[in-house]
């Protein structure tokens, strides 16, 4: 019997195209947000990482349960239309603050850009929080019996968009400067997503016969809030979310502490090319790692992922233990890189491997332990550890940079990088021990 070929409707491909443009917009600027705030707008490292991690990433990963509820109520097309208007305005505002804000405040010297930047990143954060529920919801409805393939395409689209955004960003930045990656690249990609929504995307319909009794009834905002407290009453689950949050504290440093450190040892460091290692590794090796760990329990895979990530962070202390000049240029793969930058590439690559072991299995495990009938509620909070990691971890990265790099540099003293990277790695060790305790003492065995 001939196997039926998977076919997806127009809304499926339109949704993935929208996701491609949204991820390209975000990752075009992700590696340079804290650098832009710090180097160009004159903010302290702590304030820059607070705005990027605690505010922006916090909104992106804390709001989806409520954003998804609103999207279910008013429809994906309407929600995405508003979303991409917010994203386009947000990127445009952040990229042009140096042009319009001095005119608003009436002076040109020592301008504080905090107010317009906060407005811009709130628009980006609130808008971005709608994207995942709407796009993944579209994939779920339109993929039908081919859901595994559909979500595989969706996941690949995210990483292709990530790579595309960083590559375009690099060429625009070196020719037009850092603000241009917000004004031109991210704004243009967000606007392209809006055009796809207006002219191509259609409200998704179920692609197979679904009994009306099985169709999910949208919740009210009040019910969503009640659902939140229902989940948070499960103390064991909350403990799991918190210890996984420590894992994400390490990961978030790819976009906070690591860019600041790279620009310190190399003022012209192409940070977006360093962080490009992350999506490239995922595209190349995710299927291999999934196959390697397919017979492992979810908790074992998560612990291996955390362990690899901790090792990746410890890699950054090697050049300092060797007593080498971290800024000394060394030839590596045909490129002249700072000596510490070579180990930074290895560190980012190791953290990508750790992410591939841990991240998919976190979602799988949460779905598996959810009480029957509450899978959706529990999975709605699967991003909560990432929200915890960003809200707490981003400003920690900024404070560590100020305490162990900036302040010693101003005093003419050597940086205390070994201590700095060890403190970050310790967050992962806490996470690893927490998951181990959870696995051995808190999980009910059958």
C-alpha cells in the first residue's frame, strides 16, 4: 500500500513564513541589544542587561499563557496583525531614539534614553509573546495527522530565521552601525511578517474531522489566572520549574554577559557571528542528539544537558588559567580572533549541545507529568523557567561584568574572569543538583 504524502494547507506555510520573519527580526538584534544600550546609549551594564533580560525576555516568556488565551478568544489572524504592528513600532522606536528623543527632551548632552527604550522593548516583548501561541497553534490545527513533521518544520524554521537574521545583521552593522540593525533589519523583517499576515495568512481550520465536544473552548483571562494558581499549588512542579530556571540563567548569558565580555577584549568583535554557532549547531546536530538520547528518560537527558552546559561555561576560564593575554589575536580556522574568543566559540558550541539535550525534554517531561485534562495548563507554563532565568539571570550577568571586569579595568587592575565564569557555572551546578534531588526524592516511582 502506497504511503500517503503529507500535505499542508496554505495557512501552515504562511504561519511558518511569519515565524521565519519574526525570528529573523529578533535575532538580527539579539546579540547587540546590551551592547547598543551600553556602548551607544551610555547605560550601565547592569541597566542594559536588566532591560534586555528582565524586561524584554521576561515579557516574551512570562506572558504567553495570557497572550495565548487572548489569541484563542479573538482569533490568530487578528492577534498576529496587532502583534506585528507592535513589533514593527518597537524595533523602529529603539533604533531611532538618538534621532528623536533629544528633540523631545530639548537638549543634546547627557541624554537619558531609558523612557523611549522601555516603551520600545515593552512593545517588542508584548508583541512577541503572542507569536509562539499563535504560530504553534496554527501548526497544531493544520498539521493534523502529520503533527510531528509539522512541528519539525516549525522548529527548523525558527533556526533558519535565527541564522538569516544574524547574517543580514552583520553586513548591515559593519556598513551602517549598530542602530541600523534595529531601524533597517529588524523593522523590515517585522514589516514583512505583517504583510504575510495581511495578504496570505488565513485563520487556521482543523484539517480533519473533529467532534465539537473535543474542540477546546477558549478560556477567559480570569480562568487563565485561576489556572496559573492551580499549577503553582503543585509544590513539586514549582520546585522543578525553579531548578530548571537556574539552568536558563547560564543560557541567557549568551545574550548578556558574553557580548559585553567579547566587546571588552575586542571592541570590534562580531558578536552576532559568535552567537551564530548556536543555531548552526542545532540545525546540524539536533536530530543526531535526539537519536542518541531517545532511549534515555527525560530527566537523564535534562541532567546531561545541564552538565554539558556547565562544562561549556567552565571552558571560558581556560585561557586565564594558562596565564595568556585574553585579547591577544590568534589565528583560528583562518580568522584572527582574541585568544579568549576562541574558547568563547567552544563555550557557545558546548552550551548549544547542552540545550539540545535538555530543552526539548523539558517540554516533553512537563507534558508527561501533567494531570489528565490539565496538559495544556501545565505546558502553558513550560516557558516559566526561561522567564525566571532571564528575569534573574540577565541583571546578574551585568552585575558580574561590572564587578569583575569593568571596575578592575577602571582601577588599572586585571579582570577577575575566573571567578566571574565560575559563579555563572555554579548556577548550573545548583540546577543539576536540584534536578538530581527532584529525580531521587520527589518523583513518584511506578
